[in-house]
C-alpha cells in the first residue's frame, strides 16, 4: 500500500516521516534499512524443491494475514469502517466458496484460495526487508503472507519471531498473559476474560519454575531437544526486536493504548519482552483447548449412580454402558482395523465411586472484591459499544480516506480522544465460549487410485474458531533444516504446525482420546484429627499427610478505554497434589477425598515440540512412514493426516498412558490402589505410553475422512459417539462417490467438503427415521401437516442450510429449518425424559448437550453438530420400529416402546414446534433482530483486537483450509 506523508503524531501509533524512511511499519511501502542486507531469497529458493506442480497447492485463512492495527487504524475502523491492509482480504474468498462451489473446476479454485507454492515471484513481492543480516522476509502483494529466508537456522527463527510480532503482537501478549493466569490485569476484568483465565488456571496452572523445568528437560533430552530450545530462543529474540523497533517507531498495536499499557501522547509505558517460558504458557493453552481428551470421570460416576437409582445396580450398569457409547459398533471410524484403548475392564479394580450427594466442586476463585464480588459489568456490551461502521464491508484503509477524515483521526489520536474505541473489549478480549470444547477440524483425503490424474488429493485443515485476528497465522519458513509453509498458532510459530513441505502436506483434527484420569485422594489433617471435605491436606504416596500445593495468582483490574468493567480483584488458587490438580471434594464410602485430575501432557507441554520440528525438516520426512514416526513425538491428542504424490496416511498421536490391569478409565481411581498408570513418575508426570502402533494408523486406504469422529474401532470415544455423527456427512459422500466410480479432482473433493459444510446433520441423518415414525401418527392438524410437508421437502433436498443464491436474504426451506430448530429440544425431552426420569435425564444432559446448532446461543461461532443426542434419538426410534439395532440403549424409550404412542409423541411435539414463531426460535441477540434466521446463523469473526469484520454466511468447515496435490516426489 502507498505511504501517505503525515505529520508526526505521537498518539497515533503511526511512524513519523523520518522513521518511515528508516524502517516501515508492518505493511509499509518503503524499503527497510533496519539491518544490513540479508540473504538473497532467489539463491535460497534455487536449492529448494517444490513438487506442487501447476497450482497444486492452495490454502486460505480468513479474515486476513495482518492482525496488527495502530491506534489510528482502530479509530478508523470504528469511525469509518476502514481496516489495515491485508487484514480482511481473505474473508470474501473464504465465504464465496459456499455460494459458488457447484460446477467448480480446478482452474476456479484460485478465486477461493491463496497460492501455497513455495516462494514469491519477483513481480509479486510487496515488501522485502531484513530485520537482521542473516534473514530476509518477503511479503507478497496479494495477501501479505511472510516468506522467511534464513541463511542460518538462528536467522530463520529470528525472522519467524519478528514476522509473528508484526502480524499478531497484541494477540500474542494476550495469550502469554492468559498462560500466566493474569489476563484480567492485562486486558481488563470483563466476564469473558475472567471466565477464560479461570478455565486455564484450573486446567494448566504453572509457576515460571514449572515452565522452565519443562524446557530444561526437553533441551537435555538429545540433539533435537537442544535444537528446539535454540530455535525458541532465537524466535523470542526476533519478537523482542520487533517490540523495541515498534516502540521506537511508535507504530505498535493501538490496543496497548486502549488497555492502558501505553500512553499515546507521552509514550510512557513499556511493552514487556517475551521469554521462552511465555511460549510454554501459550502452548499449554493450545493443548488445553485443542489437544486434550478424557476426564469427566466424576460426572460419569454420577450418571452411573443415577442409572443405578433408576434401574437397580446390575440393570443400571447395563444402561449406563449403553448410553456411554465407548465403542459403538455403528459409529463411523476413520481407519480400518481394531485399536483397543481405554476400555472398561471386565474385572475392574481400584474404582472410587463418590457417595451420592457428596461431590463439592472446588472453586479456585477466592477473596473477590469490587466488580468480581458484585457482578457489576460495563454499562454496555462490546457489540453495543462497537459502531455499525466497524462491521461494514469495503471500507478501504485509512490511507484511502479523504484527507479531512484522515486528519480527523490523526488529531483524535494526537489529543487522546479515544471515545470512538470506548468499550470495544467490554465483553472480554477473548470470548468466554473459546474455553468450551472445540473440534471442528476436518480432513478429506483420497488415494491416487480414485483421482483423475492418479495423484492423491487432500482437502483439510484445523478449526480454531472465527476471530479477528485469527489465533493462527500463515507463513513460509526456508532455512537450514526447515522448509515448510502453513499455519501456526500465534506465539508458537517457530515451526509450521499444519501445512506443507517440499512434496508432502499434513494437517490435524482434534482426537479427544482419553489421556486424562481422575484420582480419589484420601484427605487428612496434619495434627491427626479426623479429616472432612474441608481438609486441605492429603495422604501422599509415602503415607505422609501433606498439604496441597497452592498455585496462586492475585489479579486486579481497573476500567480502561477498551474495557470499562468497574475495578475489582480476586485470588485464583489451584490446589496441586502428587496425583494431579484438585477438581472437587467428596466422600467415597464415607471417607473424605479430593478428586484430582491428571492429564498425561500436564508438566509435559514442551514435549510435542520435537514432533513439530520433525514435520518441518525435509531431511526427516521422506515417506508416510517417516511422518507417522514423527507424529508419535506429539503428546497431544490429535489425528494426523498426510498426503504426498503417492500415498495418503493417517496417524493418531497422544501420550496415551498404559494403565495397569483392571484400571477403569471411565470412573475415578482410588489413589494408592493397584489401579493407575504404569511407570508413572510424579516428579515430571512421566509414565509408560502406548507405542505408535497401538494408536489408530494406516497407510494407503482408498480414502480417509475425519471430522473429530472415532479414529478407529475399539478406540474409546466420548459420550454420545454413535450411529449419527457429523463425520457421516463426509464419509457417506466420499464413499458413495468412490462406489460410483467418480474420479476426484481437487475441485470435486473441495465441493464434497463444502456440501457437507452447509448440511444440517439432523435433517440428513435423523429426519428420515423421524418421518418414518410419523407415518403412524395422526398429522391431520393443518399446521402440523404443513410442517411435515416442509420437512419432507427439505429432507429430500438434502437438508441444506444455505441461501438458494447469494444475497437471497433467506434460506431455501427456511420454514422447515425453523420447525426443526424448534422441534429438536422438544422431541428429545418428550422422547426420553418420561423413561429416564427428570434426574437422570438432567445428569446425561450435563455430559452431552441436546444439540449444537448453528444459531446456538447467539455466539455466531460457526461450529455446529459436533455434540448432541443425534445417536440417542436415531437408535431409540429404530428400536421402537422393531429394527435390529447394534449397540442399542438398553431398551426402548419413546412412547414406552409402543411405536404408535411414540409416533403421537413426535406428532404432538411437531405441532408445538410448528406453532413457535421465528421470533422465539431466533430471539434478538448477537446483533440480530428477533426472527432473523439467516442472521442468527451467520459466522462472526469475534474481535481479539481493535478491528471488527463483517459477518459471513454459516458454514461448517475448517478455519485454515488447504487443498493439496503433489505431482511428483523427491528422489
């Protein structure tokens, strides 16, 4: 973009004219002189192999690469709807695919994805600069993606850190403070900030010494560990160099002013330098959100007790196992074969069942004062505080404004008039729902046997939610021992985490297998008196009475321009024992215990760095087998998908502990019993782990699809993973096309993904059996008959949630969708509560939500149909119809098992749903008017900084998405 001459404006966060001559801002046009000339990218690229061929590699990450905004740019977004260059230029191309995918061919993919080939054509270089002498960074004209060329390994990592800070500095600072448990002092006391920091402090509380110990252990583990530490140190050095230069140039992110860390007029305040331990904190956050699995054993035990109360002990256990769906025979699985893991043993030992009514969740929040105690919030929400202009399209950049408007913004910044941005973080700089379980990543891979040109095709990517800027960022890294392009989480982007190498590509989906167990730890009093659930000491492994270690942060906040939440404070204290972190207290057979949670990756967050390092090393990955071995070094629970010119492959990763014989991973374990983990060392939480071959893995299947569904048979899944899963939306389509003899192209596999991405899971997979049952009912009521007719037409059309054409203003089959959205909670309750009873129905609902629909609770988060009672409804109705159902629920529920009664239950609830007006189904919230179905479903990139985006149509697909096909292989 062109740099317009401007006067020196200390408050603006924009470079003064003389500074521009020396070093540009993140997307400036002047040639930099921040360091001596770096290495020639052309010389480095001459030695790099790229086997993508003509347009064989593409990717997209909305809304845009640039997540940095100066104070003037933030004010411009609020006042006039402007945005920084390259902050939103991938948003429409991402959204357009939904509307245009039918009839798409390979040549048309350029309109919806970026070119993900290695390097930048000389004519496409927007900027070239060297933050120091052994690295050169080029940014392309189209999207501003950094291509980093290092003459040395250290220089490559330094450049990665520098570029990351250019694109995501404020977000990285938010994440590192969250990793410290100190988000509210940094960003404000808004409810979202409080909720998120409390979640992380419950899940991954660490002292700085804990983090450093993890670094030291991995660094001492061997050559790769030592290299990883050196890489992180160089990466952090690059981040800090950018921090210093941005403060010298006064073009640092404007959010630092709005949150009170910098004074726009005097420039007082310092942006804190990063440390390697900050990277560990960010990694622990990523692992907690996307790479965990298991836990919830106390909740599982309470459900088991409720089943026993309802049906008696033996029959209750049978029903509990049925509803648990550990290994449902009808569940879609990604790989062939059986991979037994985390099953309930036939002869369990060491179970520690909580006594009914005894469980008391441990609250880590203490000593609340001010708004923390009163619950007082800012006077308006962030959406109310934001201007309408900030979410409008096509606002251009500040530099493209008329001169008088640009001058107006600069004057406001210079004088500290920040009213335009007041309250933009009133709900939190991070949304509270980001702490909820996430897993929308998907992958579709087809072997060369089923493609038009004989080479495998992969359409895949991670789903991390929709934010502005994204949690992920795209980059290319070329240096000694590293050659990759793809996406990484901000603050950990020293390696590409999902992307492509010279002749291979890889991606991940959250797997969620059980790597977390709960232990019942006996409480005691140091003076020998009788303990109770208020005791804060426990019986350690050596038999001593030991106090819980208190991991404490004391947080306070004051109102700022961005977050007007009144001042407040609290203390967060997690309790840690040898056996894990305290989740709750209760009694077992009358004896007081603490229920502690132990995750296999806790205190081992750094270990996975080795696997990611190997993914990026072209000398390490030469085949699918090489990649599978590298994936085994990732401790987090992920499903890895790999494609090159000849092979497709799958490998599940995770530090799966080897449990001793008789250990039941579904229920609390008595600490000190013979049950537990083999080889467990409480000093660093190490244990004996299942080898790679025990994990679901495969090379060379006809196809692989995964949408966070079951990885393989016998590999225990979460509650409700049964006959209906959103993975069926992919599996059925790809399998059907292969059976029909379809020869896939990149465009046709992309279209297959996109069609599944706008389909209502209930409408495609459950509605057919609902309609079959309803054939038995009296549906002569005109309103019910009309609804039934609409639902039937919708089901026959494939149950889409999509406009018939762009900007139509409403969905095709809008009324059928309204009816289904109103009907689902009513039919589930009417189908199951009479048989389960209110108490048991409620307990199961706490483990498995009734449904996850696009409109949800007004979060506009995109992800849908991952969690729900889909399988329960489907299996029960088929049972009532007399079908042979594998893995049934232990007996019929709907209508007490009478098909005619069940049909009337469905008909009555359908009539109720049909009468519910759209205004009630879609209430006014999240910026939408009551009754606006299309708006209620829309995806909104929630602001993690000062720049808002316009909404896009609902779609169920990865945030960062790749389309990859290689024409050849090395060697």
